[in-house]
C-alpha cells in the first residue's frame, strides 16, 4: 500500500526520487523518506512524518548521490512518525531498506536480532530486514547474496529495494506479494512499485514475479529466484502517457477521473462490439463457444468497489446469459475453504491488478484446479498474469484513492462478458442488438449526467452537513446504492449505509428522521411503483429524499431529484451511479476533505 522508487545512473538521484514519490503518494502518505549514496560510498538519509512536500522541504540542497531509494508510507506497524518512516537502517548505517508489505514473523526475528546486539530505533517490521541483511553483508558476501539469505528467513509479503553504502554500484530489489517494476533507461535504471513513477523517464519496463529478485546497475539488470536460479525477463512497453498522471486543470484527480469517463468507456468498448452478430469480441477470455456452454455458474471476486462492480456484473450475467452468478468479497473467499466446481467460472476484479486479497483468492482457485478470468486495468499486473484469460479495462491510470472511472469501465466490461455469454446461450439477436446499441450510447449519456455537476454541487453542499445518509435501491439498484454509500463515506467521512429498498420495513426504517436523508435509486423499470411506495413510507416519517431517477417523482415523494438519461434496463445502473460519484465528490469538497487522499485509506491494497 506504500510507494517505492529507486534510481541508479550518472545523474543525481534525488530529483527523480522526490518526483517519483509525489506520483506514488496516492499509495501511502503518512510519512516519506529517501536515502542516497555516491560513488565513494556512505549514506545520506532524510525522512519525515507527513507528505512528500514536507520531505522535499527537509532535503538540503547538497543532498546528492547517484544511487538512491525512496518510500512513501501507509502505516501498518507503528504510528506515523519520523522514526517509523522508511528507509530503515542497520546500526552501522550501512544498509538502507524500503519495504511494502508485512513481515509476519517480525517479532520472532526482532527478538533474535536484539539478542545478538541489534538496537532497534522504530516500531516497524521493516527494520528487521535492514538488520538481517546487514548481518549477512558483514560476512563479506555480495549484496544480492545478503538479501537472498535474509529473505530466506522471512515469512510474509514484501516489495523491497536495498542500498548498501559499501556497494553503491547496485540496488537489489525483490518481490513477494507486493509489486516491483524495473524501468530501463539510457545508461540508467529505475525501479518502483508502480509504473506511474517511471513513465516520464522510460516506457520500457520489467515486472518482477513473486519470489524473484533483481540486481539493478546503471548499465542493466539481472533477475534471479530466491534459490539463485537466473531468470529471463523481457521488457514490455507502457502505453499510458505522462499527461495521464496530471490533474489536467481540474481541482482534483477525482474530478478529472469522473469527467474522463465518457472517453474511458469508449476505450473499454473499442474493437469489442460485433454489430453483425449482435455480440462482443472477447478473444482474451481464451474460452471457445463449446467451453462457455459448459459453464453452469459464475462467481466474481473483488474487494471494495470492485466487489460492488462484481455485484452489478453478476446481475448482468444472470439477466443476459441466464447463468447463475454471484459476487463475494475476495478478502473472505479463501478463508471459508471454498468448494471449487469444475463447471464454475471465477472472475477476479481489481483496478490495480495487485490487490493482495484478490490475488490470494485467485491463487486458491488455481490451486484447486479452477478456471479464473481477470477484469483488471493494469497491464502486466500480478492478477492479470495469474489468470487464465480476461479483459483489460484500458481506463488509464486512476490516481485518486476512490475509484470512479475504473469502476464504470469494470461494469462495462461485465456488460460485454454478459452479452458474449448470452449470445452463445439463449440471448436473441434482437436483444443482442438492443444491448449493443445501448452500450454505444453510454459515453454521450454519461456526458449528459456530467453536465449537471454544478447543480449536484449545490445539492451536495446542502446534504453534506447531515449526520449520515441512507442509500436504497431495489434489485439492479442495490449494488448502485452500496457503491454510492461507499464513495460518500470514504471521501467525505459522512456515515452512509446502503440497504435494499424492500428491506426498509425490516429494521432500517427505525433510523429515518429529518436528520438522516435518503438517496433513493428510482429507475423507470418494472419496479417503479414499488420504489415510489417506498419513498412514500420515508416521507410519512418526515425523512428527506434525494431521488436519482429517470422521471421526476411527485413533489410529495422527493425533496430533490437528479434526472438521469434512460438506457436499457440492464445498463441503467451504470448511469445511475454517475450522479452518486459527483454527489460524494462535491460533499467532500464542501466539507474541506482531502478528496484524492482520504484518511486511513490507500489506493492499491497490497497487504492483507
């Protein structure tokens, strides 16, 4: 969940480290630090509690070195502080380590190292690595051998970069459950936990696999396994542009990403709609028609917004393909010892493609012989590589912690999957054409919703001061309500709960009052009358109602209404969700929240 950067080459490392950390700050932002070494050895270290800007202010002008590592932290072991910030050093201040992940046997190793004379200066598990590596390096071995030996004693997950003051001609990096990417430059090399730190400097990258290490020098790299076997990694090219990582004139990344959605939906659909046969081209699934007809059930695995997108996807698959489908939290999946069925297709959902809980669920399914597809945004990510096939979203980099454009593109991807499956099963050509036409219309319909941003901002300012909010929807609308509540709580810190509208009478109606407004999803579908009845029940108890609807309800049923263009019923949830993104964003702005970096959260959750 933290960010790692590293540089080795003829230039001063510090500017790259600080810029790279700023680009990775969405991954963790309670403290930051850098360590550099020159050709003559010795370490210079600066680390501070706070943001990367605080670190940049603390770095002196003469803080130079041609080899360096940096880190921005999201706390797991120990409170945010200068002492707990990375890099961590051994007692001789020879070895510097930055680390993402969790060392599960840190307490045991700490006790052993302390008994051997190590003095610990932080509460972190990471400092154990610095002392372990230093103990092996003191025996006169090469840095990579010291790192390899130390990791052999470690239980847990890690992405690390290690700098040795006595061997400043190299950096050693390693991965196990937390991403590390190498960047190849001209007589210089880079490493990071995310390609966003690298794209300004190189498009040629190498993704390490779990259990793999690399020695990085200015003139190249060598990859190898934990048992010293050489591996051969071929570079791939990053497609995303550097402009994708800037705010583009918007006040926040989140607002930019909300407004990018017409374009990202177009990219997700590009080349995948087959109008002749009223279906979708999805060659990346690696499943032919005969194999698809043998599938009797679909289970979708994701965390947070990816889980809610999976709920919308399950609904689409059941409606269009008539295959039983279900979404569940990947974080819980493997702990219930799941039964893996031969005729069940599993689909893993992750924007980053590195979500640890989801990756672990994929590995559990694969271990038991199941087939897994991935719906991910990041090319070359761990989940994408682990799956048997899947769909890339092509939504572009998503920098804000709260997911918006990737969520929408995920739902579009599920619509394509459902259409593809449906046309192989019993979906008629007429219904296929109906869905294809509706998918093509989505970008312009999203633009219609985005044009209401200013009006939604006025409503958000009025509702933001509430003590909490209720979100309700029926059937297709319930996952939208869950995602809407998630967005509001994670960026505005306003307590929000989501319920099926049909469940209000079974408990939640007791909460209704003028102080607890309700956001109600009211699509113009077969359940419209039932939804309007629910609004009447809320108003009868003096509750305030903000309706998101295709037709404005009577004034006695809703205090305010946001109108949304009508699509086909199966795709209506996707459009109903866009106003909720804007509502959450504008509420957070009205309350003065840090919109792109909400407290206690990080973008890519690579720890359990």
